[in-house]
């Protein structure tokens, strides 16, 4: 009997990480509203400061959908990618955790609990922005195509994909009266460790997004 109880406890304990690792399903994003696109283009700019706050799950959902969600039944994204390679991983850093965005499921995978925003840049406003988005290219997607593409061309596509996504975020931020700022300096060593990146992953750019003071 004692053995059965012991085995049961072992089973329960081993099961805990599986439950803890479950993805967070995001609510449906808003797909209409905001200001007109020309008004958003007219007011797009890089913000110099951010409020140290958190977005609601609904706001985070729409932000990530804009940044890189699926916008058509054929699984294609809100921004274009070369040959629809979809090689960009978007990581979201917030006050409460660091997450990987999964476009096809419109869900988040928790990478690390707690506030790691400081790893995403040394400028003081970085650790305050509601969300810091990190755009990392998964170059292994190119190896799987069997095409011979030079590494610099692959990296160029990574930066192009990040830029295309980021302009959408700039316009969404403008439509919400929030700030956004592209950035290129971050703690690559710390982020590689935290996110478990490999030599197949290429850092591109970061972007701070959220309400302004
Ligand atoms: C590729 C790229 C890298 C950038 N890196 C930084 C950065 O590391 N830190 C920063 O504060 N701003 C950075 N910026 C923001 C620019 O300074 C900003 O876009 C520029 O001053 C023009 O201002 P605007 O975006 O308001 O038009 C970057 C912008 C781009 C496009």
C-alpha cells in the first residue's frame, strides 16, 4: 500500500512540469478599429520614454497578431516573408515573463517567469516598456528548403522580415496613442542563454512598445 502511495506521489510530481509548461492561449485579436492608416502613418515616430506598466492579455493578443500573426485562412502572416518561409520567432518580454509567440496557435509559450526586460537593452526606457519584442531568425528553416542560399542573403531576409513586422507595430502603436522604438543593442549572451538559442538563430532587432508617460 505504502509503495502504491509513493508511486502515486512520484507520478504527480513528475506531471507538474508538464502542466506548468502548457501554452497560454491568447484571446482573439481585434481586427478592426483604431485610427485610419494614413493618420497612423502621419503620426508614426520612435518614442523616447515608456510607462512601466503591463498590457492586458487582450492588448497583448492584438499587438502580437499585428506583429506576426496569421491573417488569412491559408496560414500566411500579417507581414510578408521570402517564399513564405516564416523564419521569424518573436519573443515578448514583459514585467511578468518572457514568452515565445506561436502564430498558428495564436498562443504564448512561457520561456521564463519574471522580469527580464533589462536583458533587451541598456537604455533606461527599455526596462520600463510594457513589451519588448525581440525578432530572432530561425535560419534552420532555410536549410530545410534544400535551396542553396548564401548565409548573408538569409540574414538580409531576417532583417527585412523584422523590419516589415516592426512597421506594423509602429502603426498599431500610433493608432493606440502608445510609443514604439526600434533598437539594435541588447545583451546577446544573456538572451542566448535565457532563450536557449543555437547557432541556427540570428538576432535581428528589438522593439519597445507600450503606453508613454
Ligand atoms: C535599424 C535601426 C536600429 C535602431 N537602433 C536604435 C537603438 O539601438 N536605440 C535607439 O534608441 N533607437 C534606435 N533606433 C531608432 C532610431 O534612432 C529612430 O528610428 C530614428 O532616430 C528616427 O526617428 P523616428 O523613428 O521617430 O522617425 C533604431 C532604428 C532602426 C531603424
